[in-house]
């Protein structure tokens, strides 16, 4: 007598908008395919937001997520305004889901695309970058956002990309960043990429500046294989890739961490078509396939994916990909799921059948050795709107306040040097970065001396709104230079 198959307990959320429809369709396919799953349903999203829970997820749902560790989530709606937080970002960070994997593959000629040979995977860093969402309004005219990039976060995602490429027989990993401008943040990401790439001589490695990289995704996607990039860039690139492949509605994604994983479609909740039975469930279904692979159910995952490919190949299409004269039948959400179920056990005749490997992509983040650092100065940000915003007036005031420990090296406005020797044509806002460095060339300063400097600035009637300490690490500068500094 055969042993009963182990059941895997999965958390699911029906979401908002079209979410309940595409979740029901997806679960029907999973059940028909014999996926050994049991479900715990949690309520998240718009209804929870409206109850005053700004995170969009109640405390009891966290306990279910942490217990099951695998989460299949339909799209949710985040209400506009009112201080609501992005539920996706909250879950990714809280559960340490550092890697976002978004495959994109052409289904030509059955889904219209000018690029029949797309077969790329975007591996996106999922916790850092501008998605830290640390923003401040500092003056009447200026707001700021902090871009945070860490060595452990960069090492984790880059190593994951190379391990993924090796596990799935991929030939190349392309890093995309903007380190020609953001020399410290994106520069760190690129530097770590070069370090880790050297450990994988069997995989081709290249770097692209993000603007030309995005252009390649849009115009020559067949030249790319695995892309690894920072959070914001990866979000943008994955939508470009999905669109040029035929439809954002087809894309699924995995959010993977050391202890948990979340699977979702890459599209939103589309409330304008909710309840009409016309949404394409393919994005969530493909996410569920990735979930099955993650759970070690590769054979069932392949059975579903091949039935889905056969359905697409047979011209059974939802409205978003339907083409008169090319498609054979336009169907709704549930009818599409039924068509996939009817083809379970079949493989596509023209598209390439899939055969998934067992899971095995894991990374170990190594501890970062501490480096000796020295405090060599401070950037003082000042809100100043006097004297016609003449930087020379502000510069002379600050020169007199520098004291014996400091010298004023430069003042910038929106990153442009305006004192000393600025150009009169430069437009200035009310937000000034004033860089003070040790009076002695190559010298250091103390926190107490910085406090005294700030006291003098305050007593002179100038409003400082922020400071940033300037450090060297192992003798290397840990801050960007101002223009012409």
C-alpha cells in the first residue's frame, strides 16, 4: 500500500479587485492537477486598510504567514492618501524576502510580440534602495528620499542570481546599475557584482548602465539572460519585459528569503474589470507554478505549466491577448482555467515543453569585516531664503562661523557647487549643503566639535535642518565629492 502524500500548508489571500476571481481559477487548476496543498486563508488589503490598519495586514495574519512560510497572494488595492503603506513592501521586508524573481518568456506566435526569442529572468533586490521609503520634507521647496544600499543585501541578491543561473543552466548574468552617477550606492552594487562574478567562471558576466540596459530590454531582449539589479530598476525592468513579451497579465513572480517565500502576479488588482469574469488568471497561475517548484513539487508544476502552454497554443485566450484571426476562442477567467484543466497531462506541440528542476537555489550571506573609520568633517544642510539667495552672502557668514576646528570647503545647491566660485546663472533653491572639513589638511574632527559648530550656526540665526558626518573607511573616502571639489 502506497504511503499518503505529504500535504503542504500554504497561506493564501484572495486580494482585491480581480483577485478573488483569478485566485479561484488558480486553485481550481491546482486541485485538478493533484497538488498536495492545504490552505489557510487570511484577509489583507483594502478592507483591512479601511479598518484603520495602515499596513493592510492584521496581527493574526502575521502569525499564519510565519507558521506556513509559503504565501500565494492575489493582487491587492492600496488606497490613495492617508498614510497607507505598501503591503507588498511591508511583507517583503518583514519576512526577509530579499530576492524577487520574475521570468519572462515569449509565447510567439500565439501571443503577439515583436520579439519571438525572449527568455530572460530578472532577479531584483527586494528590500533596500529607494524602497526603504525614507523621505523628508526639509524646506518649503525641497523634499528628499534616502537611497540605502548595503553590502550584505547586495551580496545576497547577486549571489542568488549566479546560483539561479547555475541551477537552471543559464549562460549569462547581466548587472544593471547607474554607478556612473551614483558612485557610492550603485557603485557598491557594481563592485560586489565584479567580486562575486569571479567566483563563477562558468557563467558569463557583464555590466550595463541602467538606461542602456532598459533600452536593451525594450528593443533587444533576446540578448539578455539573467538580469540582477537594484530594487527600483528591477521593478521597472520587469514590467517592460512583460509588456514586450506580450502582456503584463501573464507574468508571475517569486519573493524568496531564507525562511519564507511569497508568490504573486506582477500586475495590480484592476478594479475596473473586477467581477466581469474577463481577467487573465495566467499571472497568478504562473506564480503558483513557481510556488510548486519551491516546495519541491516540480513534476506537478511542469504538468500545469505544460497544460497552460498547450491552452495558449490552442488559441484559447482571454481578452487581453485575444487577436481576431489568430486566436481561436475568447474566454473568461473561469473558462480559461477549465481549458487548462482539460489539457492536464498534455504538452505543447510547438512551444517548448518545460521540465523544472528540484529547488536548490540558496545563498549564505557572509559577515562583513568591520573597517576602521575616521570622522573628517560634516555636511550641514541649511534652510536659507535671504539676501536674494546669494550664495556668497551665506558663504561669508559660514566662513566666520567655522571656528578653529573647521574650514568651509564648499556650498552646493541641488548638488551643484555655488560657493566659492559658483556661477551666477545657477538657479538656487532654499536648500543648501554646506561642507565643513577639518581645518588641518588630512586631519580629523570630533562629535563635540561638530556640536559646537552647530551651536554657533544656530546662534547666528541660521536654521540647520540635517547633518551628515563625513567618514573615511580604512583611509578611503566614504562620501561623494561635491562638484569641482
